[in-house]
């Protein structure tokens, strides 16, 4: 089982999770909700990052849970429940982004950038500059094609291992590394080396 | 670019900056890129920029403590829980 990260309320142990999954596979909806709840906050944060729109993320999160429930009987446990659930989430987010790209009035992601708080650890005189840079970063991430955005969100934002992220996306680790690199190159180009290096100094 | 390295060092290095900053290269490959970057301003800057970028992305903290919506399981309940299992037109991965 993947160790719990940000805001994740993991079941007490892998055995507990396995037991809940087994009960869910047998049709116990309470067990499904319990095991899925452990990953819900983190999964929702991923959807927010991928979609950049809260109401759309809420809608997709409900869809993810419904699809997971509908498919739980076919889950054989060859990967972790977490990986399996995230794969559904990434698929559903990609589907939503695809739909959105066909809409003429696609949602602007700038609002998310504007909502980001300044890092309280920054010195006051750098906060405005850093906030601007963070906004530019979020905007650059939002402008990435979905597969690239997904790679950065899973690996760099969520901190998943290359192996986990590659498994969720459904490609080899080598292909994932290459995709991640291409994604970072695009963001780097959008922000500019000078701004990045100054911020990192 | 290095005058002493292999002709394709620059292109190869540019393609492996992410691998380099993550410590994801073998010893020889790491030495190859490091040696090239010492002489190549472009690749040297690339390493610094990539490190700063990843650090900044990792520091995106706007969603810390975000909570999943309360109604995240509503559709399951609305569908009668057990009634619709296993038959989704676009089903989740069979096994993962």
C-alpha cells in the first residue's frame, strides 16, 4: 500500500485495506466508501490540479467514485487500490479536459493561479514577486497538454514515485520519465530561466 | 559546449537534465553530463533552472488541507449501490 501523503486518511494497515476491498468486491458499499474515503482528499486535490476548476473537479470526483464502485468486482489487487483508483481519476480527468477543449467557452484556469497564497516563509519583500511567479507557474501548468500536466501533477506535485506515476498513467517508467522531462521543458520555457534561477537562488 | 566531449553530448545532456537532477543516471552517464555542463553554459543553466522549477512545483501549497466534497459518494447511493455494478459503458481498468 502506498504510504499516506497530504491529507490522506489511510486505513490502519494494508491488511485493513485488503479486507475492506474484499468486502467491497463482494458488494459491501459501506466497505467501499470506507476504503475509498482514505484516498478521497488526495484524489480530489489531484483532480483540482488537473482540472483547475472546483465544480468540475467535484463532478469528476463523483464520477470517479461511481466508476470505481462499478468496477471494483474486477479489481484483482495486482496493483494497489490507490494506484487503481488514481488511474480511474486520471482517465476521467483526461476525458473531462478533452470535452472541455471542444467547448468554445472553456474554463479559464487563471483563477486558480490568483487564489494561491504567498508562502509565509518568504521574506515580505519577496512575497509579491514569488506570488507572481507561482501564478505564472500555475498558469504554465494549466496550459500544458493533459498528458504532460498529469505527469507533473503526479510526480512533482503529489510526490509519487516514477514507478507509481507510470503505473497510474499506464506507460513504462522510461516513457514516463521522458514525458515528465518534456513537460518540465515546456514549463521552463514558459517561465524563463532567469526568473527560475533567481527564485531558486 | 565542450570541445573535448562527444559530438552528441549537448543534445544528450539536454534530454537528460531531469534525470540528472533526480539522481536518476548511472555513474558514467552522470559523469558525462556533469563534465559537459561544466563547459556548456546552456546545460549548466539548464540544470539550475530545472532544479529551481521542480523545487517551485513541489512548493505549490495552495491545495494543502483540501477536503473532498461531502457528496463524493452520492452517485453511488443514487444508483442504488449494488444495482449498477460491473456494467459501466466505460469501465475502469480491469485489473491494475
